[in-house]
């Protein structure tokens, strides 16, 4: 069992660090945003290994579901339509299939490990009370959540304003 966890950890490390490097080195912002989302999924995988499924789902919800998707939509709104190079080759299709199968295998092992760890965790007396976490999030940590919501809303409004400005400039240039 220990070697299984070690192999999952090594796989997650390669995925997380590799996608973080791609995020930093990508020439195209859209690919960088996608690689950032994959890196955040890898970090959520670490939490699953540590038997913290609530934190893992929170990581996926907040960082992958909100921040990374917001970055991707912002890039797609602000940039011109030709942000992605259109090079369809057979090698790219094969690489996409291999990467998809790798992700499928990775998530299957992660879900399998988290399900088996939940059964062994059920007899432990150190159970985390999710209602208490929810109360803390809505009372003590509410200013942080409000600041995060305002930041996300501000970035969406900024992206829409920039997209509208570019649209107005394009209309003025065409006339």
C-alpha cells in the first residue's frame, strides 16, 4: 500500500511541477491558463493523498473552478480571435489521446485511494465537523471571502471593459 501512495505522489509531483513550468514558459496565455488549472488540480490531489477530501474539493472549487476559469475567460475575452495556433497534426491528436488516458488513470487511482481511506477513517474519533467549518467560513473568514468575491468581480468587469474598448476601437478603425 505504501508503494502505491508513493507512486501516486510521484505522479502528482510530475503533473503539478510540469504544468507549473508550462504555465510559466508558455508563449500563449490561454495555454498558460489551462496549465495553471492542471497545476491546481495536482495540488488538490496532494490533499486527497493527505486524507483531506474537503480541502481538496475546496481547492478544486475555488482555484480551478473560479480563478483558473476566470483567467481563461479573461484571456479569451480580451485577446483577438487568433490566440490559438491552428496546427492539427496526427502527432498532436495522438499526444492528446495519451494525455487524456493518463489523466483518466490518475484520477481513477486518486478516487480509489480516497474511497478506501474514507472507510478506514470511519472508525477514527478525530472526525472533522463540516458544519463547524461552514460556520467559520461564514463568520470568522467572511471578510476574506468578500474580498475574494470583489477581486473576482473586479477582474471580470475589467476584462469586459477592455473587450468593449477594443471592440469600439475596431469599429472606429473600420469606418
